[in-house]
C-alpha cells in the first residue's frame, strides 16, 4: 500500500504544551508519526513531524486545522505534501554564476521547476532574465529582515526545495527549521575538513593532493548537515590557487546539479543524520 506522506514544521517562541498539542492533532487526523525532531536555541522552538496516512486526509481541512493550532500557540506552521505535483525550486545566489548556470542549463532534465532565483545583489539578474525566470534581490544587511523577505518569497512561489548556489550568507535556525532536509548546499571541500568560506585556500596552503566538494542538507549547524554527495580531483604541487579554484568550481556545479536531481527524483532519504540513496521513484 502506498502511503500519503506529509511533513509538518512548527517554529516559534518556546512554550509549554506545543509538542503534545501537535502530536495529538496528528493522531486525531489519522496520521502515523514516522519521525519527530525538535530543538530549542535561545528560546526559539522548532519541531518537525514526518507523518504518513493510510488514507489521504482532506488536505484543506488538515492544513486549516494546523493553522488554527498555530494561531493558538503563536507558532508558524507549514506543511509539505509529497504528492503535490511538480516541485517548485528556489535558487539562492550571491555573485558566482557557475552553480546557477548548471541548474538553468540543465533545467529540462529536472523533475521540478525553477520558480525563482533570489540574490543578495543584482549580479546574476541578467542570466535569469535570459532564462525567463523571476529574479528577486534581497539586499538587507540585517539577516533577520532579509530572511523575512525570503520566507515571503518562498511562500509566494510555493517552494518545495531551496538550493544554495554559492549563497554567501548563513541561514538562521528560524529559516532552516521551516525547510528540514529541503535546503541543499554545496561546499568547496571534502567535509568535515576545511569548513568555512576559504576552503580552497586552506587546502592549497596545506598542500593537499586531493581536493573535493561536498553537497549536504542544511541544518542550524554550519557545514555540519547530512552529507549527500562528495567528489574530488587530484592536485599537483605546481598547481596555482587559480587553477584549483577553476577545477573546483566545475566540480561544484556538476555535483550540485546531480544532487538536486537526486532529491527531486526521490532518491534521497535521511535516517539518523545520514543520507541514504534509495531506488528512484521517478524516471
């Protein structure tokens, strides 16, 4: 029997009774709770429920019931129905184009639609214009204000998955917890080594013989989310930092595109902080 699966994310200020209220609602709605995760950071509460239904619930009534519960406890509640049709993709960028170019050029091969590109500056707007994809600039320096605008954009375009295509800002728990295992990042090193923004320079200075890239799901812990894909290339002692960066950027673009495709194909599953590759549900 094929089960209907729904993800529910709850984020807001911590208070008593939240866990009991939402889990009870899930049971009363006929759901089986597959997984539940929760966290509290500086008074901010986040919980995610993975639910399955033997019989599909009335989606409108289910979402309205959750919304009412959210208002009661002053929590932000969002749902993700896995059978919602074509998946909508948001790409977050800064100024480097190689990862965005790979996604736009290969878009026809994805089981999803690039609905919007969000930039911290206008540098990559022309590429999106040529591809006829909306480009929105969020220039706010205050990250909390920027994230409020980004959340509004994601809601407007009904976003299912977010891709950080060399997006050079750190997303807060308030944002990340709303899209658990639905934000994909590319890092220019074989994590957990050489974290941070200067990974290629660190590898160059240490004289490593193999340099790689890592795709991972984003969590509240920088560069520590579940690893999805890792690829590498050999480095000669005579290679310059520019040569290494060029090779790395080509690998970044391919790895990020392949990871996005695997996610959209339903080939990835996170269990106990590890990403497992399963038989693809789409072709």
